[in-house]
């Protein structure tokens, strides 16, 4: 986000500079004010005064340099027209003249007149191959990508043999709304622009003990899996596939860059690595992870066992892996545009001599915006409290130290009302999707506190909480307050090994229930009826399954019916006149009105099952092999009570799940169901009987079909003497000709239900 920094007086400015941390060690550029020439001038300068939570671009690294820019003028409907609605301009000190003369009334530039609203879009230093002059809509512009195979190289970077890279330019984009008539005839239009690139900076230190026995002769780095392609705008960045990012830097003989070494004996850091990439999101796919591979050759005085005496030379191969990630969850495996990922590492051991087996270092990261920050400074003291993240996820863990804070005054764990770090509220959603507050925080060891010394103005916060046992997500709201009274809050989402979210269903149907060639649902129709007393109604039920709808707290069967009247006079007397087929709620289900589908997420493999998406056979059914029936999908949904059926045979069960469909109350349609594996049934059955579980009973019968084609026994089987048979860890044979069905489906990564804010939970 681009913001402006306003300074009220010199005293406030000096106070801000005094508070600045060592977030950056680079010179601040002096920015000349542009002069107003005749006409409309565009100002694309990117940076202002440095603040403690952000960092401006470095002029020496040409991070602020703008040579050319493509300028688009779009109408309010997101389209452009007119010969001057696109221009490619040359910029000097960040400014260029877009138009002169009577520019406000230039219909080739502003076709809807000077009183209309327009969007000014700018693409500076474009590296891509697409002809931008042929883009005529905002949507097409935001879908365009930049391509730069040299993106990783820093200006003045030594690529080997004193081959220094030069001519660095960063693609930047920005847009503003603009109404010509309200501006002066000579007007400078500021268009804030942000870089598409990601900056990675690593400060390298040697531990004192290691420095005594090892002397580096260089620091060469390679950026593995750096993206060479990036969207011009970030709107659809989360949906960009990894193959669209042009990942590079993985060859055995990749070109590397020498770090800048500090020559002073008392220098704070031994060397500094600066490299770049376009945004990357690798989630759980470790093969796409962006990281820095450091080769630090040198001489080691001593043996590998630590005893001194001999000189072992590591002149060419001493490799370390420096990860560029904030944690281990999928949403932390991300590099965002216009952001600096900075860390200081201290090396205390030898690396590996093999390039593919580097020693992985464990750095702590500081992330800062590569831009400006809003801080309105007046005569009052500077007051702020910044948190690194708004939301933190704990997946099957009981503690996290991911949250980093910076503050204008000290923060204490608990100083009454003056300063504190405290849990404001903890809660979860029960099996009926109702919020339940946890009143006894001590019972679950739910707590938030500062890591290290209290009263610090920056550092990490720790949140602890026992792993939930009810298969629900636990939500923990934490509030931080500094000594000046400034507060900030963040949310922690704590996931158990297996967690379940209710998805309310609306109605069910089968895709093979057709009428006049189209599928019959609760929302379809009305259907015109032939004038025949034996015309069949649109099909909503079969011998085993009846379509159902959730209405006003109950589940009803629905059907299509039509009105008829007996004609006693006229040409058609003695016959029935029929109306159209209309949907109606029919019989009310007498028990279990639970309309919830359940979304089951599993974070890691258990010793009870293997986590993997089960295979399908050539006919699209769940594969029936024993190996496949030990698998559990990492994300699957269970059909609701809207999908209940009578007992039936195996082949009928397979067909039913293939044809089954259910629509949720929020409008999502799910049609790709299948029979569960044995272990998936085990997961469902295990937790539906737990009173504290967020899943209500969905397996009410004794026997259910699994993909193996065998009948599975649930833990509800009870003999005449009252003995309950527990789960059988498999099958009890094939002697039963029929059983119940509970269909499930695999949830895809791009579905709305996979989004963190789904159902506002």
C-alpha cells in the first residue's frame, strides 16, 4: 500500500529520525521537487523519508530509477478509446508531460469530457514482450505480465571475474482516479507506483569461535527458484500458477553474484547479499521454494572434529541454504511484491561440499514495506505500535513466536492498564456452527506474552494454547498495548491435526434426474405440462433416494406437482385441464434436521492412515484396492442429511455417489461426490460420537459402504447383551447385501471453501 508521510515541523522530523532502527543501512536519496511546466505533468517518484517500519529505494542500486513509462487513460467502465488514451513517455527525475494546451477538453484523451471520472494507469520500466499499446481494458492490463530473466541481479553486482552488472531497472505500476475539470490548467498529477519485484537482503556474520578457525575468501550466492515473471498488478496474484511465474536458478552451473564485503575490521556485518525476484507462492510444494544458496569458500584451521593442528581448505565448495520464509505453514511460503525480506545470519559451522546438500541455516526474518508509510506527525510525541501480521495460523502446534512488533514505547506483559499483552477472547464454532466462548483460558493454557526482556520497543510475541481436541478451529484474539496507550490486535487461528467446519446445505438432487433433457432441482421449473392425465412428473426421487430441501429449520422431501380441474362445460367437457409442474415441499423428515455438510481438513499423516487423495478407477469410482482404502484425502467434504438414502447394494451405492449433488445455503454447488475409503469412514465415525466434537452425527446406521466394496462396521453396533463393538479397523466380511451410504468429495485448492475467510470463520 502506498501512503504519504507528512512532517509538521523540524522537531518532529528529528524525533522520528532518532527513533529509526537499523532496518536499513542505505543512504536516503535527496528528492528534488518537480517544477510545473505548462500542461498536465505526471510525477512517478516512489519514495520519501524513511520510517522505522518501511524503507525507501536505494538510488545507488537504481531502485528508484524510472526511464520510460506506459500511461493508460481508462473511462469509468474500464475501457479506453481515443488516439491519446495511451502514451509511452520518457521520464526525467520521475516526471514527464502527459498533455499540454487545452488538455482538459481533448476528447482523444478524455472522450467523455472533462467532468467525467477517469483511471490513470502507469507501467514504468516495462520488461515484458507484450505490446501494451494493444491493451484496451483495465482487466486485460491487470492480467498482463512482466518478464525479466535478470530480475535477480543487483546493480553493480559482481557476476564473476569482475563482470559487474549494470543498467538495472525495476518495473513499477500504479493507478489513480482523475477528474480533469477540477484541476488547474498547469497541474502535477502524483501517481504512486510500486515495484513488482521482491527484495531479499541478507546480512552475514561469523560466530566468534568459528571466525577463529575459518577465514572466508568470498561469499557467492545463487537465488534458487526465483520468479522471472510477475503480474503487473497484484489483483490475481494468489491465483497465479507456479508454472506461470517462470521459476529459474535451479541449474547445476547457475550464475552467482558476489556479496558486498565489509572491509573494516569492526564492521557490524561481514558481508551483505542483495538479490531480487518476482513474487512467488509455493505453499506446500517444497520444489518451488525460493531460497538463497550461499557458497562461502575459505580456509579452515583444524580438523572436522574441531581439533586444531591441520589446515583443511574449503577453497571452492562450502554451501549453505538460507530460506526466505517466515514459517512452516502454507500461507508463510510466500514472497510478496514491493516488500523487503531481510535477515541477519550468524554462521557457526562448516557448510556442505555438495551443492545439492547445503547446510540449512535458521534465520529470523524482518519484513518491511519497500515504500512509504502513513505517519501523520504533529507537535505531539511520535506514537505507534506496528504488528507484522494481522492473522497467525497454528497448525497442530501448541505455541508460536511468529508475531513481531515495533513500538514507539515499551511493551510489558502485564502492567495493569498501562501496558500489556493479553488474550482478549478465545472461542470456537460448535457442531451447529454457533460461536462458543472459552471462559477458562487456564484450562487450555491459552496465553500471550513477550519473548525475552519486558519493556522492549521491538521483538517477538509468543502465543500458547493446547492443541484443540474437538476438531474445531480455535480462534484467539490478542491485544497489545504500549506505555503510551497505543493498542493493536491480531487473531490466531489454531488448527488441530484434523479439523472440521460446518457448511450448511440448502437442497439435494441427482444429476440423472432429468426432465426434457435438463437436470431437475428445487430451483428449476416450472415445467409446462402436456395435456395428458398420464404425463410423468419431473423426477425428484427414486427407489433409494428422495431429493430434499432445508426450510425453516426442518428437512423436507420436495417434488413437482401440478394443478388440475375438471371441465364440465364447453368443447373439452368431461376432461381434466392441467397446469404446469410446480415444485412443492412434500413430506417433512421426522428426525435429524441437521442440514450441515462437513468440511474436513487434515494437516499431517497419522499412524492410523496415510494422507493422500485416493485414486479413482477408469470408470471414475473410488479405487477399491486395499492400499487405496488406507488413504485419507487431506481436504474432503461429507454430504449432509439432505443426502440420506435407504440401504442398497454396492453397485447402486457407487452410482448414487457419482450422481449425487448438493447446493449450500451460500450458493455453491457440489456435484463431484464418491464413496469414501475405509479410513475416511473411520475418521468420520471416530469423531461423530464425541460430545465435544464440532461434527454432529452423520453415520447413524450400523453398516456403510466403503470403496472396497465391503460393509464396514461403525462403533454403534451393540449386541443383545449390551456390548458395544468398537471400530473394526477394516471390514467384517461381504455377507451383507445392502448397507447405508455417506458420500464424500475431494475439495480442490481453488474452491471458495479453501479461503481463510470462508463463512466468516
